[in-house]
């Protein structure tokens, strides 16, 4: 089966999503999908499909592998179906069908994760074999996040109670339940190694950071005192900064003050998953030659609450965006943050890592011409 391309025309923006390292982002439209490189900002793929729109697009880093889900008006790709597409070979390499609407899809180099309203399915990427099923509380937002380092395999998702997060350490064969908030969860984010978790609730006033190994709350920061709908949480690759976007139109940057001690967990060894050790030509180019340093020794133990003076800190830097438009954030290089919005706009801004304050706008570009109101 092949993608059937239609003529370009005025299309409505249905979704935007960052790839795993912030190097690219994907947009689902009423006519198909778009892929953009971020530095410099440039459209690199443009698929206008016959038969309707694409409501979810998930990239696998900046590779040729995409996962997508059709919109409700799509006559060919159902909202209940996940399609895995290899653009290099120009063919479908996988398809998953479900009895209800797909809320989200998450990828890592060895896993495909599909989120439904009450259940999460985890598949092996190479053989498309079902590995795990996880029951959740009603999860209309499709909340789920994955670690991306190949030597840790961590998934975070809602538990079975309001405000509860379930953290699966697949490599260690253990799960941890964290009571993060009293209200329902609104947003989740993991560091690349999965050892730190950031959460926000539907109140949207506090963001909390946890150790995923023992569930300890390490830090709490305050976005504001008035309720807000948190659209995204991003953790910087160096684990020094946290970015939060919401419907109030302000992007907040917080300084992370996580205490790290190299002791107890330095001896914790990952239990290998035999299904993730197989290599095939399709995925070989996707696996980078990263350092083999054991993550448990570099970020091995974070225990105990931080001193009281670290609780409920206010943001270190801020940037103003149009209100009530869904913007999602990702960290760039050299103290920069990028945001893409459902109104088709892209911003790049920088912050002073010493003094903080109002961030400086470096770039503002309309990447999609059809204006779409916020979700």
C-alpha cells in the first residue's frame, strides 16, 4: 500500500508535536502532514493526502520513520488505527487497529507505545509484538512519556487514581506509583534517561519534579496562583532548566535544583530485554553511537526533600505568547527555547542563565498559513 498524494491547498492545522530531541517538529493538517527542521526552520517533508486529515504525527528523532493517526474525516486512515511509515522505502511497515480512538502515540528506537482512553499498549519496534498492557484512569489527553536513552527503558503515564503517576522501569522489571497531585494530571515529562519526572495537574499552579526510582519529590515550582491549562513541560538535556507553557500566554523557565549523589544506585544494573537487542537494517541508522556510561552512576541517587527554601520557587525567566493558543516548548542550543503553536507560529527565544528575567525573541515565523484557533 502506498500513500496517495493530493494537490496542495489551504489546510487547517490539527496538531503539532516535537520529536524526541527538539531537532524537528511534525504538524498534522486537514490535508495530511508536514515535517519541519528547527535550526534553521525549514519544511523538509510535505504530504498532502487524498481522503482527509492526520490528527497525530509522531517522529522517531530525525529519521525516516513516522507514526500517524487519521482524523475523524479521514476516509482511508481511521482515528482508531496507528500507521507506521518508512519514508525512505516509501512503504508502510506496521499497522495497529483498536476498538476505540487513539489518544497518543509515542516512539523510541525499540518501542512503539499507543495510548487509548483507558489503556496503554507497548510494542516491540522490530517485530511489532505486544509486550505490555497498562490500565489507566480515564486519559483523554493521551498523557504518556518515554525515556530515550537506549540503556534505560522508562515509561510514565497516569495510574488508576486521580493525580497518580505510574512509572514503569522496564529494564529493571519494576513499577513505581507516585501520588503527584490531588487533582487530575494535565501534563507529564521525563528526562532523556527517565530518572526525573516533572508533573502538573489540572489546577496548573504547581509543577513538581520526582525521582522515578523511589518516588521522592525533589522540587516544586510555582507557575502562578490562578488556574491555568498546562500545555507542555520540557526538561533541558543538561537537566538544569524546565520550561512550562500554558493557556495564560506566558512561557516560564525554572531553574532545576536537583541534588545528585553517586552512591546507592550506582550498583543497580539494568535487566536486559532480549527483544530490544536484535538489530535489523531498517533501524540500524537510527541508533547513535552514544556514550556507554552507566546512567545509574552519573545520575544515580536523588533522595530526600530539598530544603524548604527551594519549595514553590517562582520562574527564573519568562516570555509572552498569544493567550489561549496551544504552544508546546522544547529546548534548543545555548540557553534557547523554541515553541510551536496551533496558530501556525514558531518562536525562538533566549534567556540569560545568570540573571533570568524577560527572554529575548530571536525568531518569529509563520510556518503554516491557515489560522487555527486554540484547542
